[in-house]
C-alpha cells in the first residue's frame, strides 16, 4: 500500500515570512544551499534520533561468567546537530533537535549456563516515561547473544539487538514565537545483528563489533496535525570499538565509540527520486556504562 506523505515543505509558500530561526542559527538563514532537499533533511533528522538510541554492545563477546549478570546504567551521548542540519520548511525555520545531550538507560544482563563452549546471554534496557530535557521518552531495548572462547585470550561472538522508542515533546518548533508550543510524537524502532571479537586481558576486554542495523520511524507534528513519513529509513552498517572491564569482581565499567556510517535505502515508489547515500542518516558517538556484577 502506498504511504501518504503530507510534507511540511508544502506549507513554506505561505509561512516563509514568519517562520522562526534559532538565534544561534541566524547566520545560516537565507536561501537553501544548492544540495538542500526537504525530504532528505526530514529523513536525516528522523534517522539520526533513531540511531542515537540503538542498543549497542557495551560489553565483550562473553559479557559474564555462566550464572552471573549485572545491574547498571548506560549513558549514551547524543552529539548536537549543527545549524545546517536543523533547518526545515525549505530552509526557512529551525527545529529544536538538541534538547537531550545524553540518554541514561538502566540495564540488566544475565549469562546462562554454558552449552559446550558456547556462552549464551540476554540483556535488557529500559528508559521509563519521566520528563527530562523537555521530552518524555519510553525506550525498551533487548539483546540476545552467544560468545565462545578461541584459545586462552581470544573471544568471538554474535548478538541480535532491538529497540523501540516513543518520544513526546515539542521538538518541531512553532512557526512564530507567538504561537503556543504543542507536543509532537516520534516513534522509532531499530534492530540489527552484530559480529564481535575481543581479547581477554583479565581486568579488561577490548572488543570490536561490526553489524547491520535497520531503523524505522514515524513523526506526528502536533502544531498542524501533519504526518511526516520517512521515505529513506536507515539500513546499513554499524560498528563499536570499546573496552569492558571488571574490578574486584563487583564493579563493572565500559566505554565504546559507536558509529553508523550511512546506509543504502530503497525509497518507496512514490518517494522523491534522490540517490540514497549517507546523507539520509549517520551518527558517531560515545557510550559508557557502570554496573554492579551479580
């Protein structure tokens, strides 16, 4: 079934004179750059938010000894977007995309008894609906994976991860300062598969993960009752490079550099004809965790 798109850009003819631009972005205001495309800009913003909340490993291929687990919190950094990525409505107004600098996500992991040399495990993450940074988010994440040792130090593994996100807040700004702020709705889901490798150095395990991730989004703009479809949802490579550590058998810590390079997207038949590329969504960020080993 063909999806219906009511583009925000269609309103630009009547509202360009009154649309508001953030103070820090006024130097970037004016006619759109030659490579500006309204649909591309909308899809990038939607994919960016979805990729910021993916459930990346933040652990080695074998996260725990059999029968052990952890309770902790992950902190994901959301890099602020520059002004050139915040413009919308045919480059006449800016969106409030930089509300939240971080995502604090409580997590739990559990390793099951070994099946031969295979180490199976699961993990969960949950952000409750508490309003912070001007938005209310509900984020539910999960992972299931297996790891196995190869010799005394090398670890290999694979994992499947999935996340669903609901965000309510005023991030698509009103056209003028006089208009009331009305909440918008953003829904996203991501899932993917990673291949992992790590080296057990006793206290720490440096690891690498490479995978494929899919992201789908839905945006409802409260000011106008507009549905903004994502015609180029992200589907492409992701990677993580980090360390997973355990001190005194009780304190677990970790950090990683995470990236989504930009994926190839197959647009709907009725979508604008624009060559799919990294311009539809990418992110590079850091994530950290602290936890108590159980």
